[in-house]
C-alpha cells in the first residue's frame, strides 16, 4: 500500500516489529513543510469527525513540529496569543455574531 504521508518517528520500527518492510525517505525542508500542513489538515478533520482527546493530542504534536520548523518558540507564540486575546478577546464568552447592520 502506498501512503506518501508524514509519519511519526517510531512508525517504521512498529511496522518492522509486525514483520513488514517500511519504505521511507527523509523529506527536504520544502516537502516537510508541505506534508506537515497536510498532516495538520488530516488531524483536524479526524478531530472534527471523532471529537476525541487523542486527535487533539495529534493536532498539538503537529503544531509543535510546525513551530519548530518555523523556528518559533512556544513562548513566542504564547506571547502573540496573549496579545491578540488582550486586543480582540478570546472565545470564553461563546459569542456568535449573527449579523452586522
């Protein structure tokens, strides 16, 4: 079966332990970025379909990988998040915009 998708680092070992032979390659930076973005989309779709904590953890794992790829620290992104929350708010009040007149 052909997959052509980004996998977690220990997946080849798991496959070999099941007496199968994984064929892999190391992605270039450009391919890695493309596959990470596709993986994020895949994980979000799975979360929306299954609505479970495991899928949220997968989203977070991909998110951390994207931060690392972009050389952004967790502290930097948290600072940006807090600044946006101060300026525009968060989602705590569950507000739904129905229309603007």
